C-alpha cells in the first residue's frame, strides 16, 4: 500500500462506490472510538485531581501527556504507513491503544499519577496512528469538492463517542459523594492510601473493557477489505517544494493548534467549572453528565455542517462559527449561574465544523505535498497538550472563570485564518490526484 502522508499523489484502486462506502463505515468506527477515549480524559481530570490532591496546573498534565503524543508520534506514524500501509497501521494503532488501556490497571493498583500519565501517552500514541491515516484517507474516498463535508460527517461520529463518554465515565468512574480535599488532608496516612486505592480502582473495569473492545476491533479491521491507496505518478517538482513555502498550510497548523487547545481546555475544566457555587453549584458526578451536552453539541453541529458545507464556502462558515464561539465564552466569563453555564456548553455546537474545515482549507492545493501537510496538521494537535496547562496555571492564579480568556484568543485567531490566512497561497502545485 502507498500512502498520502508523504509526497506522492494517490488514488484508490477500488474506486467503486460500494467499496468506498464500506471503507467509510469502517474508518468512521475508528473516529468514534478515539473520540470516546479522548473525552474520558475530561472525567479523569477531576477524578485524579481529587485522588492525588493536585492543583489545576498539575492535573492538566493529563491532557499534556495525552496530546503531546500527537507531536511526538505524528511523523513516525507517517513513516509506519509508508512501510506497512494504511490498514496495518490502523490495526497497529488499535493494538497500541489496547496496551495503553491495559496499563490503567497497574496505574490504579499502586496508585500512581505518573503511571496514569504513561498509560495515557501510550493510548494517545495509538490514536495518533489512526489520526494520521484516517483523516487523509477519508479525503480521497470521493470527490475533492466534498472532502470537507465527508470529514465533517466522520467527525460527527467522533463527536458521538465524545457525547457518550461522559455518561459512561460519570456512572463507572466518579463516586457519588467523594471526599473533599480538606477531608482527605485530615485522614491518617494509612486511611488516605486505602481511600486512594479504592477511588483509583474505579477506572479498572471500564478501561479493561475498553482494552478488550479495542483488540476485537483490531481483529475485525485486520480481516476487512479496504480500498488500497496506490501511487498514481511522481511529480519531479515536488522534490524542490516544501510545506513551509505554503503560508495557508502553516497558518492552518497554527489554527489546528489553537482549535484543539481551546476545545480541550474548555472540556477539561467543565466539571470543575460547573461545580462552582456561582456557576452550577452541582456535584462532580452531575456536572460530568453536562459535559455530554458540550460534546453532543459538536456532534449535532457536524451533521448540520456536513450539509451546509455543500452549499456555502468553508471559510465563511468557519469564520461565523469561530466568532460565535468567542462571543459565548466571553458571555460565560462575564455572567454567572445558568447563563454562564449554558453559554459555555453551547460552545461545543460551534466547535463542530472547525477541525475538518481548518484541515481541508489547509491542505487545499498542496497536490503531492498533501501527505506531508497532513502530518504537520496532525502534529499541531499538540495544542491540546500545551494550552490546557497554560490555562491551568492561569486558573490557579486568577480563577477558572477568568482563565477562559485563552480560548477566546484562540477563536479570534481561527476567525482570522478563515477570512484571510486560508487564502494565502504558496507555489502552485499539481492537484489532480487528490
């Protein structure tokens, strides 16, 4: 199998519609599973914060460990696709994810925060392999004019996973009445260790079940027939070109960094934010269920966006979505109670079309550099590692509510990219194969 994460334009050797539809179903299942696992981090953040008595900056190492894997493993994943092809890389990614899920069991048995972070990084390494292969794979399974629409559709099922995960996590991981930090600090060391072991053990069965499910899915993918991506021709001019010569791609990578960072930052703080007396005044278990509305909004928005993007310019819709998202965050920052809570939850609806829209605008016109451009964009997902930690530091100093200024800045930049940055073009390259 050839790949589109390197330098060659490609096409599917099985171009019939039934083969493409079957491949879309299979690949869409991968979008669902990594969305589910990614969103469980939003449940782990308040859970581990309480167990290990961490401040916001410390507990955001959960997201740092997870999303830094995208930066570390994006390029190696592209090389793996070059060596063994798409299908085997998907299987390898699922097996790696299964290993990461299994590692939650020893991490909870100690319990050890560094071991939890290690498990999360292994899990994310597998997801990175899926991301690098699946996004561009979907892009070539049909007309280039509808690539953004197809990515929105698959991302909608990714959001279905993120919508279900908070309910799953709140029921199986979060305690109904966890002890407060003050109560934990008054406990004897032996009693405190016993309590931490009890609380940490709640992640064992959920992640064991997920590990088994990932292994089963890996087996099914290995047995499935996917259209093969084969090299169409080599472009001699590609050797002298570079992704860094295409401003819209570089600015798009920054936009991906900003978007993922903003989305993950908001999701990571939602449980603690909604638990604040001046916002929602609810338990963490109840607040976790409201997180599903944030991610559910993204799911609904992506189904709607998949249809709208067939009729309207991608850049225009992206600018509108970013503008509304920034306004909603500012509203939540400046109000309290139900208004503040619902304003921040509604941001998910407008996050919906951002990733696939930025992705397709960024790789537009790259031709034989599309693969390398895709790798750069996936590496930029590291924004989900860096911005939540920065927001955690801000929250520790000025409070959670005011720390949301960071996502506001991110959305303003995305609006700029949609209206201006995405139109900047570098050297002309052939695009007939993508």
